[in-house]
C-alpha cells in the first residue's frame, strides 16, 4: 500500500442519477435527436485481424494488513454472499487475480497479518485467514490466479527481505499454500521496497529447484513513478530472465479522491522489455466514490501505459472505522455482529471488464482509444477478442464527457457480427438499481456496423458473450455491537484469530490455555518483525475491537505472563495509526493501557498520536508477580474517572479527560511470545456526561478558569476587543479541551492563539459581513487533563486585505472534557453521524459540494461544537440544531492549506434531551473561494 498525504482539491459536481427506466433509455440506438447535440463522434473499429497485447486480468489485494480481517467473522450466510459478490462468475466483481499477503506479524497498513513461521524452521500453515480466503475464491472461480507478496516478515529473516532468509520464507509460505491445496501463480518481491537485481534470479532458481517452477515472478511491486525496476531489468539479463511480469504500484495519477486517475503511464524502457506490464497495485479509493476513477484506470492502464493487468487495493473494507483507509475496497463489510454489508459502486465498475473479458483474451489496438479524438478529453474505450477470434467485448467509460457521445462500431475481421449485448452503470448515481443494468440488445447491420449514443458519467460494456449477471443477495439491517459483551473463546477454532479483534501489531490467535482448561488468546510474535513501514522503535503487539462509541464501561480479562515482560488490557482505544494523522505507524494510537509485569509492577498509561505515553498511575502488587500465573485485570471508565483493579482489588483511581469513548484491546508490553488472555468481558458503567464549563471574557483573575489581560481592551456586546499589537488575553484552565469563541465580521483582524507557550496559530477573524457574529475560531484537544494549561490570545495589529480593521476579539472559552465524535462514526444511534447524498472522505474529514446533501449528528449534551476543514476552496453551509433556524457558515479561509477549525457552536441545550445537529451543503460560496465544498471533521459534545 502506498502512503498518501491527504489533501482536498476541486472536484467536478456529478449530475443527478437516472431511474432504471431512464437509464435504459439513455443508451440510444440508431439516429436520434440526441446525436445532433453530441459532444463528439467516434468510430470504434473492432476487427479480429488487429494486433494487441494479451490481457492478464483484473484483481484485488487482500493484504496491506488487516483490510479483510472482519470478513472472516461474518455469519456464514452473509459471508457467503459477500464472497459471491467478489468471486462468483456472473454475479459481481468476478475477480480474476487475488493477491495475498504472506504475513509477517508486523503492521502493514490497516493492521498486521500473522506469520506462518514466527521462529525459523517452525512452520504453522493454519494461521490467519488469507489461505481461507483464497480457498473461498478458488471454490467459486477455479480459474482465478493467486499471487503472493510480502509486506513485513518475521525477525529471523533479517534487516532486509532481499536475502537468503527471505527466499526461504517464500518457499515455506508456498509450502503452506500447497498444503491447503492452493496453486500460487505469481510471487512478488518486498512490497514497495524497490528491488534487488541479484535476489530475483536467486528466487527463480530456488523456485525451480523446489518444485515451484510454474510460479511466475512479478518484479518488483515497487511504488515507482519512474519505473526504475524496468531500467534495472533492461540492464541486467539475469534479472530479466528471472522475471515474467513487471509490476508497479500506482502508475496512475494524479491522486485526487473521486476525481483521481486520468493518467496511467509507463516508460519506453518498460514497454520495450517484451515483458507484460502490470499495475500490480492501484486503487486506495472509497468503495463507492472509487467507481469512476476505477472506470478510467481499467482502460487507461492499457491505453496510456500498455499495462495488461490492474489490481485494486484493497479487496474489501473490513476494518474498524478508526483504522487507516477506512471504507476503501470493493465492498464495505465492517459489522460482522449484524452481518451488514454494502456492495459498492466499485464492484460493478470492476464487473464491466471482468464479466466481459477473460485472461488470455487479446486487446485490439484499432478498437481501443479515446472518445472524440486522439487525446483523453471525453472518455475512453478498449476492445478485446476471445482466443477463438469470434467473441469480442468493448468497455467504454464517459467520466470526462461534456455531453452525449455518438459512437459507431465497425465489426469485422472474422469477429461475430451477431447480436451485441449491452450493460451500463450510472457512475454519478448513488442508486444501486442504476448500476450494472442490462440494456436493450443491439444488432449490427449487414456490414457489421451499428451506432449508439452514450451519456456522460457512465460505464458501458458491449459484448457478444453471455453469462453476465448482477447478484441479488441483500444485506440485513445495520446494528451496533452493544454492551455487555464477553468472549471466553470456547467456540473459536484453535489457531484462529479471536472473534472481532483486529490485530494492529504482532500476532494473536486462539490456543489451549496454559495452566488452566479451555481456550485462550495467545501472543505469538517473539521479536520485533522486519517492518514494512518506517515505524517508531517502541512498537508493541496489540489487538483491538469492539465499538468506538463505547463510553462508560469496564473491560476485564484474565492475563498470564509467560516470560519476562508484561501483558495488559486497554480501553477507550481509538484511531490506530489513522493515515491522515500518522501514516500507518501502530504506535500512533489513542487509548488507556493497564499493564501487569511478571515482577508484579503495574501501570495505567495514556497514549496519543505522537507516540507520547503519560503514566497516570503505577505501583507494585507483590501477589501478582510470577510467570505462568493467572491474574484478573479490570479497567473501568465512568466519565472522567478511571479505575484499575488486580484480582478484584482496586489499585488506582485517576481522573483524566483526554478520551471519552473507544474500543478495547489486549496487548503485551513487548514481543513476548506465549503471553495469554482469557475470559474477556466488557460491562457498562454509569456516568459519562461531558464535563465542560464556559468561561466568559468577563471572568477575570489569577486562578483557574479566569482571564487575565495585558494592555487596553474595550468590552461590550458579549466580547472584549483590542487592536493594539502585543496586547494579550490569557486564560488559565484545567481540562483536555479548550475552544475559543470570538466575534467575527468585516472589520476584524488577525490574532495569534497558543496553548502552554507552544507554537502560535494565526487566526483571521474577518468574515464578509457587516454584522458581528460570535463564532468558534480555535480549538485544542488531547491536552493532559491533570495539568493546568494556558490559552494565550495575542493582538497582531494586522488584517486580511479585505478587512476594514485589525481588531482582535475574545468572547468566551469552553474548557473541560467533551466527547468528540469524528465524522466516520456513523449509524442511527446517539453519538453517530448520518449522511444523505454523496460524500467523499479522507484527511480527517468528509466533504461534498452537492447542494442539498446533509450530515446529521444525533447527540446528548448541553452544547455542541462543529469542526470542519477550512481553506480557499471551501464553500458555504447551513447549520441547524433540533430543526431550528439555519445559520449560514462560510468555510472559506485565505489559505491553500486545509486546516481543521471550529466553525459553529451551540450552547445552553437541555442536557437530558436528545438533539440533532444538521449540516446542509448549499453549493454556494464566497466570491473569493475557488470551490463550494462543505466539510465535516468532528463534533465536540459539551
């Protein structure tokens, strides 16, 4: 998986979707009025005598750490339905290549996959779920090709995978695949770690000498826009002789969310090798919004780069919603407890190729090109023929079309001129009934010609083949994983991963308990793996699960230290290595951790995104010392009160307001293989109302929750103000959170705001209005709730060029412990967001520019503050609470860099009632803005 820095850019607004009947009518056969206004005309020559490269297939990746994890825990009925949609011919995506992670027990993007060989020479072929998934794929489609690739590797391999131990690990993994009855067709190198030109010939020799001569090598699975692997192959005959396919990651650009991927290039050197070129990893797109980009790439990889295979990362979105790259894949399947799943638009985009052309078909270069001309301005098409030189298919996408496209097909050269079957998908519609729709057949004339008119924002497939179909299985309704929850692991198969727990680092599986009867969860990794990413050195194994909205509960488990070190439980854990915060580093995670060492020493700590660890309490319980002895740990959360107990005896009570909700986790303090856990239980506790207080500007003094001012300030109208550079307003407070409210209007200036003497943030109070409005302008989260903090406002005397003045303003500040609800926490319950219309996500927020789309949060509390991303491409939204009058909020700021900032606050609500916050996209903007985007990042409930 390639890391990507988040950003937002202008995206074109998609037109409204059509009904099924209108969609069928949109494909017009013969001459019509629509053709008279077509944006362009194109002739597609589908001739069997034309030359072209051999198509190797389209597929997806189960790898990059844990993206398929929760799929393995689905109820059998829904699990089978999802697998059918992925693999079954004539039913869904009909994947032709399945790429599998070999597993190394190190985090490899969205989690960690267990190794088959934690210790050299000791092989366990039954770990994880990759072989299970491969068998399910082959069972549904015996022709699917399996492809292995390494991200992380066990520590014994060494400091690089490109050595003799790496080759041995490949051979041992292939032996496990063979033991499971699986044939691996392709093996790659080391995911996105370049290549070693000497290693690949050695791998080829080892494969040949160990009975794997049929396994083809893909070199080198690098993330390399310059195709340097191709240069290496061209300059090294032995390297080239060992290689069958040239695989590169993300050859398509630019990466820009739903508007991404309009260029998919290779190099002349790569194309001159005489070896098939593959986009061996593409994607990193939302299961819905990725549909249109996928439609482009599936054609452009061949048209622009002569690549004959494209493999999407990842296959399915089966991770918890607080993990990197949430929602990306072909199908969203992240609620196994309810069996809920959602077949995404990307599935049907994939089907437009995979259900109409099979590996071994050949591209027809004369029948492949761009709509309306020789450059990519209106859309693209590729044509392929079957080995019997009779059947043919053409796949067309019109995602860039400015209007209807008139297309004339000319079929000949021995290819069938009989009935042509037509399927289409409205890529702009969120209505799944408009996806992968069978349209009226077309019959060529006596010369093999027919003319159609194609509509914008569509995928079309024209074919003489039959057997295509759209699956009919329906998902059950969504439901949350509720409390109380417990698992004694008695129903789990030994060797399997514990139900609903997603491992972020290390390897955890179900094994016989040591020193007691029954099943336990055991940590298997004996040493820090060879990591795929550049992570902090203090990584530790942990596996997490549950509901990110759980607030007040006690998590408990029996634990046993097998060796020197510690084991423990965690709560209110969330946001494990969120990509927009910290890459995929598993040490960047929020939560509270209660550990017990074999010496009896214990501690309660808090972690944050920056890998900072704060000890909240610690001590020694002599009676809990020892190895191989069992003890019960319990960690309770009730509002800001956290309690810790060992064997029923409370050892700590602390107050901390940093995190108000999150999942639970099991962990070991280091790579201590053999540590065990039993009888996991999570029970609800009372409490949990957010603890916050509003401090108005007029509350002055030298104590906590009081303001102090330097210089001259004037007061009135609910705020105080000054335009004298250097004047300050300083608030002393306690809490994990502070939000500053100021009066903003068209005579306000720029001030700076800092917390605890840290870097100052520039805050522009200018708004294009002559009416002053009190608005949130600055927030700081994740502060040490036990410490005293200062918020400092400094007058700069400067202003936005559009402003009439340079005034700074202080109205009030909210401090304390809110409950923060990120945009990605969705559902129909309290503390969850619901969205209408199309929204794209990433970079810590979700966005839309379609007028009328809404984001609605249901919550309990006395106040709410909305955070959004603001910058010079944002538009105007309206915000209302409980159906009241809507407030217009302008998200434009004069900066090209998106910054998360508070944009709306409502206070003095009934804390006992349930409320709704509604954000509505207007599609309008400030004249100075480059776009009309709305954004939702999170909401703080006070």
